[in-house]
C-alpha cells in the first residue's frame, strides 16, 4: 500500500509545494518578458515530469483510499462513486492551507482557461512565452490539486486500511 510509504509521500508533497512556486514564477516571468528567448519549452517539460510524479502519487493514493473505504463486493459496487462526505475523508488530515490550495487551483485553472485557452504546441512550431504562461499556470493548478491528498496521507497515522473505521464513521 502506497499510504505506508510516508517518506515518498512527503517528498511528493515538497515537490508539489516547490514546483507550484516555480510554475507561478516562470509564468510571471514569461508574462512580463514576452520577448524573452529563455528555454521555456524545457522548463515546461521538466515541470510536467515533476507533476507526473506528485500528481501521479496523489491519484494512486486516491485510488487506494477508494478501495479502502468502499471495499466493493459486487460488480455494480465497484463502479459506484463515492459520496461527497466520503470524499472529504480523503482530506481529513490535510492542513487547512492545503484545502484552500485546492480552491485556488480551481480558480487558477478556470481563469487560465478563459484568458489563455488550451495550450498546444508541436516541434514544428515556436514555443512562445504565452504558451509558457498557460502551461505553467495549468501545471501549477495540478500541483495545487495534489497538495490536499498528499498532505493528508503524509500526516495520517498509518495507512488508509488502518483508518477505515475512522473514515467510515466520519463519512
């Protein structure tokens, strides 16, 4: 079970925190210096790799949480969703700042979507600073989404399977 590996979860949490700051910094720099020739594409690729690490661990933890709380016995139960009360159990041990970070992530992604739109590029096209701004803001949103899950799992005593009774009682 991944939730037993607290050190890995803490590393993913620190990566998400630091990468969020870096993503916002690069986005700000690219926005304020539109004629810059820095290798923004390389920065986006590096940040994407870090996002796959931290957000990937958060997704795996969420899956483990679902399996621990629901423990489906029939095929329809396996595909039935969780109630909002049970989903809040995933964030039970997260610091309040991380819970607020998820709200900030939603705001950042929505505003980025309305102002910049989608971010697409290929190797045959030049990577512009505007693409860097959009990509970095979207990546920052994903880092912020991961924080409550990572923070909760890192601070939770034991693993999800050890806390099933607590999580079910609270839900």
